[in-house]
């Protein structure tokens, strides 16, 4: 494994005793810091790897990527040196789609395959998006949509200067996400564990259940209280469920 620091893994803390790496992908416009509260809260032999895309936080000066065709090869190249241990992918919202497509790319290339996929706050990838497109909405309408799903911190809503800084990255991510077109292929063979909010306007029961068509392994769905960003409001419960799943993976590894 490469010991060189990489901007793609924010604040990485190598764990010499790790038996498994969990790579976490953020939502559209989000950043690796959304997973910082998870530090120290996973099983001892799991190394948390918070993936940081260009155009945010320490990578703010870099141009955000606006298509999955650009994004996925770069993520794959950057993370490959860190796939020397067994690994799993967690992704929330757009991050769930990135995690899913990356798992498929790795399998198609005959490389190391994910032991598990944890999609959160996202419909099954083959199902169409029900909401209107947000990427090119006027500022006030876009902010309103983000506010409605609790997708933008209150401190940003109250700070016009910060909002102007963040919105271009949000729009770039939305362009990539909204242009996504699912291409059918053989299902994964790893367990898929889905997390969803019971009041998420963007994911209904049929859409979260639809993930079972994307694996030949077991597919489990956990519904937690909350809207689209239940991942923050129900962090303790989510992490409890995730620790249980990761502990089972570790047990299988021996």
C-alpha cells in the first residue's frame, strides 16, 4: 500500500492493525467532513477512509468534476493503492451512486472487489429520478430545494458570501448526478445494506427495496426516522447498525 498522502482521503489516519477499510463517499455538494464524527466509532480493526472529491474543503482550489465519466476513473486510480486490504463502500445520496458504480468498475476490471456495499439515502440505481432537475435552477429555488431536504447547513443559509462559494460545487455535482444513466450489467455478489429515512422525499419504499436487484447476495433495508439527511440526525442509530454489519464482515475475515 502506498504511504504517500493523497488529497482523495481527507485526514487519513492509517491503522496498522486494520483488517478492513471502509471508504465513505459524500452527498452532492458535500465533503469528507460529513464523516468526521465517525472517527473512533467504528470497530477497532476498521480503518475509516473519508473520500474527498475535488472542489471542496482542502481541495477547494481544484475544479469540481461534472460528469461520472470524469469522476469514476479518477476515483478508481486514486483509491487503488489503498485496496490492498479487504474493503467496503458506504455512500450517502450521490455518494451511494458513486460507491455503486465504483464497485462495478472494480469488478469489471478484475480487480479487488468490495466485501459489502452500504448505500444510504438513494433509490436503486436503475430507477428514474422523480424530482425535477436542480443543477441550473435560479439560486433562490436551488437553495429552497436544498433547505427542504435539510441539505444545507443553517450557517450557510444565513451567510450569503459562504453560500456563493459553495453553490458552484453543488451545481457541478448536480450536473454529474442528474446526467447519470444507468447501464445494466450483472449484479454484484456482495451483501448490500440500505439505509433510508422514513420521511425522505427523494426515496420511497419501492425505490429503496429495489436495491435487491443489484446483488446476488443478501440485501437488507434499514429505515430510520428522518428526511433525506437522517444520516446526521440519526447518527448514533446508523452507526450502531453499521458497526453490527462491519463486525460480521470482520468475523468472516477471521
